[in-house]
C-alpha cells in the first residue's frame, strides 16, 4: 500500500514540478510570480480536448498543436499584460496584478466557450499496467514520470548550458548590465514566458489523461499547489522547483491514503508552512530574501 502511494505521489509530483519550473523560470528572470501559469495549464488541456472532440484530431497531432498554441499564449501574456508596464517602469505589484487579470480572463473565456461542467478526457497513454507484488504501476504513470523528467532535464540543460540560458541568468541578475552586454532583454523575457506556457500545457494534458477528466477549477487548484511547490523548493531555483513538486505530490498522495482524502490539500500546504518557518527562502533558495 505504501509503495503504491509512493508511485502515485511521484507521478502527480512530477507534473507539479513541471509547472513549478515555469513559475521559477519567470521569477528567476523578472522576480515576478506569473499567476497566469495555472490558467495556461488548464488552457493546454482544453485545447487538446477541443481539437480531439470538435475537430476530430488524433493525439499525435492535437498535442503538438496545443503546445505551439500555448507558446503563442505565453507570448501574448508578456506582450499584452507586461511589456508596456516594463517600458513605463511600473511597480512590480502592477505586473503581478496584470498576470492575475490575464489568468482570470483566460479562465472565464474557457468557461464561456465550453461550459463549467466536468469533461471526460481520453487517456491516450493507456498501454496496460505492470504489477510488482501488490504495487500496480500503469504505463500512463511511467510515461508521465519519464516525460516530466526528460523535460526537466532539457530545460535545465538550456538554462545552465546554452547561450540563451546564460542570457536568462544575466537578465535575472541585472537587466541594465545585460543590455550593455548586447543581450536582447525583451526577447529573453518573452522566450521565458513562452517556455513556461509550453511546460504548463504539457502538464495539463498529462493530468487530463491521468485522471481522465478536466474541469474549469483545475487551474486554481493546481496553480496554488505548484506555486506552493515553487516556494517550498525556493522560487527561482529549478532544482528547488523539482524537489518542491515531488514533495507536494508525495505528501498529497500519502496524506490522502493514511490521514484523509479531505485533507489532501491541507497536508501539502502544512508542509510548506513548516519548511518556510524553518527556512524562509525555501529548500534550495538563497538567503538574500527581503524582510517583511
């Protein structure tokens, strides 16, 4: 039973980690929490649903189209909601409220478009299951976990080993100096939003396939959990986002099994509070945080 909950926790935790990486990327570059990330996660799942049910597209076509579409949405979030604020040197709070407004707009647009009722989602990752003793591991779980790990490794490689990644790190440290060094700061910021939106899209599709249903409340619930995961690991730290996501997933799964499913969300946030009381910067965060 315990091993089964570990498997379940790692599966959902890897998805949380993928979305949390999006939060950390944007925060690392702009020192800004992108509250539209949860809405992008939901929008990605609904894009695939609409393409498959309304237009009859198959998963191998619908998923890449949705990822590209969410990349465009990520661009628009920055272009419409934030670029003008940056040019006017608006307070950081204005940008945060802007992302919250964009996320709310996306959520309401989906509700108007497809309704608020729960939709049945196809599990296109169902290739059977493996039984090890009393532990059942489905191929859906294996594919989700491996996909998330590969994407995490790919993003980490881009950020820490490539020129664009070094540009992101430079922009995160000092935008003015980055401009003087010839870095296109606006392009780097836009690419960060595009990558974060694409990761959110993949996560939404994987969750829909895993639970075989989606609804318009999924953006808020997962948005809060993945934000908690990012804060738990240390906002701005990619290893921290991964660790935070896995911890939240494991806590949620084990807590729901051994305590109560009704406390699923509360347990994850309780762990967050405890960690932040001990280490306010998060598990992997730096200690140069601003005091209240």
